[in-house]
């Protein structure tokens, strides 16, 4: 098959909604061939640099930081004024949203988008994510770096490793016992399970810091996290009755977990999976496995710039306010090179994620089904 025909074939397959794909997932294997687009990435990088899109946006982040500081102060003030009232749960929900927005800023600092030097960005990211949000910066940074290097690549992207939810059929097929029931319906359970993701993120961070060898900044992060939780929980359980304090904490963690998951899930879930041995250049690998979310400035604020996932993966250190302009450049290059550029609405992306997870979950056999009937149902 000619290279042009090969690109067209995959462009049609990837652009189609998940429901229209024949197999459970679209996979790039080691035998798939694509035109090498190293030069294309060099050219698009040159254009973005010449147009100033990689320059720091200190004014923007100063504004965002100021708004978040005011919102956080407003939550504390509202908490104090409300006192012993179940309306405190509204404050808990607002706090979950604000902490997620702070996590977005720490993500951008970790990608060196805010300050000029790498060490200063690292200090800012560690201070925000560990001292304010309460997660481990070193755990998240290690995980996220591996994801950026190999998005959706089997055995290399930690974001598609099984963790209650299975993102690959081979992982779903390993489910046993009650986990089979969950896995076969995991698309429907995905968002309800995110209510526990906030607690899980805190737990995984502390586990990483206490069990992993040679963690840079281990004691700094443990001190920041311990100080953060000591202050937060002391104030919470001192000011509120026991039951209300637990309810406040539960709502805050649930909102934080759902918001974090809802912002990150649309970016790659349901996009093509890359085989461990597939040979893809950087431009092809990043564009074909990423999904943008349409909606303009409102979606950008809601998702902390993660709605421009294609551009973020191509230029990880590009500040948030420049991503919209970079999108126009990248889309033109993709159209010229006949490379599929995926973009959809937020609600449609959630539908794709749910559908994809449900289809992956079918690989988990039902222990109460006879083998013959199971095979007929999968056809």
C-alpha cells in the first residue's frame, strides 16, 4: 500500500467515533508504517517559536494565582462565618474545585511554563502540589513524565496501567471474582469511582514517598504534606462536630477526585493504543494518541488548558494562554500532511470514554456464563 493510502486509512479509522470502530480498540503495532514526520515537527516548532508562543506568560499566571488566592481566602472566611452548619458542605465542594485548579497550575509549573528557570518552576510546583493540594510532587512528576514520553503505549504509559479500571483488554481478561462484575460495567462505574480518586491520589503519593528508594526531595515533600494535613484536619475537626467534619472532608475529596478525573480522562482514553514495539516518530505519536476538547476560553478555564491536549503534548512547556494560537498552526500542518487531528466536545468525549471502557471490560469473562454463550455474545 502506498504511504498516502496508508495515512488515509488510519485517518478514517481514528476520526470515527469509538462506536463505529470494528475492533474494541484501534492499535498501532510494530508492523504499521507511517511517513517519518521528524521534519514536520521541526518545522512546526520553528513556527511556534518565531511567533512567540513559547515565551513565558507571567502576567497571566500572576492573575490566575491572585484569583485562586482570593478564592481560597474566601473559602476560609466562609468556613469561619458559617460555623456549625450543613451549608459547610458547599464550602467543601468549592474547596475541592479550587484545589483542582491549583493542581492545574502546579502541573504547568512542573512543565516549566510559568517561571524562567527549571529549578524555580520545580520549587513552585512542589510547594503547590505538596504544600497546598497535599499530593507528592515527585510521584506525580515521575508518572507524568513517563506518560508524556509514551502516551497510550503498552507497558510504558502508566496512565493505562490497570488500577481498579482496566484500559486494555488483556488487563480486563485477568479480572477475577467480584472484580469481573465491576470490570464488565466499568464504563458506567468510571465516574462514580472518581469520587474515591482524591483519596487515592493522596495515598499513592505518600506510599511513593515512604517506600520508593532515592526519591529527590522526599523529606521536604513529607514535611509539606504532613504540615498541610495537620493544619487542615485540626481546623476541620476543631471547628465542626465530628459527623459534619467527616462529611466536609468526604465532599471535598469527592469533588477533587471527580474534577481531576473529568479533566484528565478525555485527553487519551479511547484514542489509539500504541504497541510496545511500534516505531512512531514524536509528531505522529503525540498527535495520533491525543484528543482536544472544543469550547473556547470557557473550556480552557474549566480544564486548566488540558483541552488543548495535542498542542500540550507537542509543546509541554508552552504557557496555557498560547495554546489556542498553536492549535491553528498544528491543525494546518496536520491537514497538509494528512495526519488525523482529533477534537470533540466535552460531553462527547465522556461518552467515548464510557463506551470504550465498557467495550474493554467485555474481555472480563462472566464466571456464571457458559463458554459457548459468552463467545456468541462477543461476536
